[in-house]
């Protein structure tokens, strides 16, 4: 989708900044990101315009889409995931890149030199704290004490080197050993692989599940995956609130809408002359725990009162 500039503005000769927005899936930039820009005084077609590109769930397209935005000479690239940010960085070291929302440890992935001083043309937000995988396992063990084999359901990535999921698995290995849990990565290439993935989990005697699929992966339907976890009586957790809303057992993470609105402030600062190298990367300071009691009942789990007490939202 390519936004167009109103004729009246074009005739006045005003240069409108163009924001290239790279998404793994979807039909447009995050509504929260757009609202964040509006709050800062930006109106699409008046003083800002967008070039939106979606991979439609195919990670193999990331590189071509990023290269296309560079050819179009956009003023800033906004990337909605680690993979998109990596693809953009590989094709430009001059156009500012703002990471928004679903970005795992940008230092580990080579996107920035450090969170405090990014040092290049990439800055923005990361939604994952290094200890998040360990927190997932702790919560799963609290609701299912006998849990000892946990699958990590993730999407296949193509041609991006180290992926966000690789970093997540590596960071989770240490707490997994401490908790006596074996991690079993399960990779899906598309939505047609879900049933097969759960069959492989059954063979592996998996008794817990971490969901590393995101709304920008294959336009994934969390409800469909949640139904499979219930059918297989698997306690599960994700960083996405949409997971519990769709029928998953637990979610623990940062509010992505807040992060997308914060990404708008980075765009604003860069348009006003700030350099990405000097803008510290933000990590979330507040995480929310959500629990779906209806799902717990369906899979035969009783959530301990100590866990329920800590929940920010309980779906009954």
C-alpha cells in the first residue's frame, strides 16, 4: 500500500516525510502507532505519509521488501519485528530504522551496539527482557509442578542469520536447566503445519508449551492454536495478550499498544533532527500477567491462589 500526497500539499511544494513501515503480516501500520503520531500532531497526507509493505507471513520476503523501501528513498523505516529490522539494516546504514513492538534483544541480534548507545542507524524498542523465558517456565511450573518437557512453538525464518527465536531459546536454556526442564523447539513453516506440530509434541511427551508465534506471523489465528493446546491438555504461555484472549492459558508480557505509541515518539525525534545512534533503546518496565480460567478448567488445571493473586487480568 502506497499512501498518496494530496494535490494541494504537493502544489505548495512542502516536503512531506515518508515513513516506510515493514510488517510481517497485516493490512496497515499498527493503529496504536498511527494514534501515537496523531497525538504528536501528525496527520497522514498532510504532514506525513506512509509506504506500507507486508511480508504476508513469508519471512523470505523480508529482504526484498526492505530493499524496496530503500529504493523508494523513504525518510525513516519502521520495523515491526526483529527479522524486519535485520532485513532493513542489511540494506541501508543511512536511513534511520525504528524498531517497534516485537523486537527481541537487539544487542544479541547485532542490531545495536548497546541499549544505551545504539551507535548506528537503528533504535527504538525491545519488548523482551532477557529473563522472560525463565519467567515463563516459572509460571508454568507453578500451575503444573510436574512439568519437565516444554516445547517452544516458533516460526521458521529464512535468510536472516540469528533470529529472535534463536536468541530466546538460548536465553531460556539456563533457567530451564535450573528448573529441571528440557526445552524442545518445534518449528512450523506455515499455518498448515500446526496439527503436525502438535502430533510431534505428543511423540516427544511434551507437557508444557511456550508460544513464540505472533500476530505478525502468518496472520496467525491464536484461537486455532489455543484449541489445539486445549485438545492436547497442554498448559501454555505467551508474551501476547491476544493469546489468552484467544483461549490460551496464560500470557505474560508488555502492552504492545503502549510500545507502538512509544515508537511514534522515536519517529518524531528523528524527524526533528535526532540521530538514531544517540537515542537509547527502550525496554519495557511493566509486565502484565493474564490468566484464562475457562481454559484452565478445560485442560483440568487448578490455578494456585498465589498465581491468581498476581494476575492483572483473569478471564472467567
